[in-house]
């Protein structure tokens, strides 16, 4: 089992722009992001 990755990390952002900026910062920091920005069907929360 690999212990050097993040599977789920939850933060609240004020705007969609902040969410996109956070995704870009993670990618620039070397994290492999396997999914784009999307919306959860059950709670309508945005995530990446």
C-alpha cells in the first residue's frame, strides 16, 4: 500500500476562481491530479 499520496483533502473556497487557483498550485507543486474540477451529484459541492 502506497502512503505517499493524498486521496481526499477538503477545504472551503470563497469562489470558483479560488478553487481553480488551488488546483493550479497543487499541480505546480508536483501533485499528480487525476481528475478535473467537477460537482458532486449528492451535495453539489465542487471539487478536483
